[in-house]
């Protein structure tokens, strides 16, 4: 079960508050798992903003999303996140940036009490940026 970021994960200073928050909880706890899942989804969403779908091959998006789901699967998660994380991974692998942001927002909402203001702020900023860049429906 992952309790730390994957070793190959490139540092993203904007998301460090999520990792810092994760260390506030015991290693195998659902609370830590929830924060780590939020971090992984935030990394994927950040990647979508850096490499928008028109520049990223659809297969690459799906592969990254599938790898994130595999990484998140063994995490101990509260029930609300167990229901929201897999669909968020799937949405992040699709072409619809707004749907991806909305799915990550559902995970954020389910984990809000665990994240605290310091970890919520960068996640909220990332979601706002994604929604601003997403085409209007």
C-alpha cells in the first residue's frame, strides 16, 4: 500500500502542502490514504494543464490515468473516497478537462475535512485554473 509518492514523481512545489498534510496521519490510515489520493489526482490534473489534450495523445492520458488508479487502489480510503477516486481517475484519462476537474472536485469535497486549509488552497487553485482553461459546454 503506497504511503509516499512514487519514487519517479517529479516534485511539484505547488502541491507540497498536500504531501505535508499527509504526514500528519499514521502511515496506513484512511485519512492519510485520502490525502495521498488527492495528491495523485492533483498531479494528474496539473499534467493535463501543462500538456493539454490537443498536445497529449489520448493514449498517454488514458495510460497515466490507469497508472494513477492502480497506485490509488491499495490505499486505505474512507468510503466516500473509495466511491469517488476511481471515477476521477477515469475522467482524468478522458478528453473533457471540465469533467476531469469536476471529478477531482468531488474527491476534494469528500476529503475536505481531512485536507485542512493549507492543503485545500493549492487544490482549489488548480481546480479553478482547470475550469478556466476548459472549453465552455
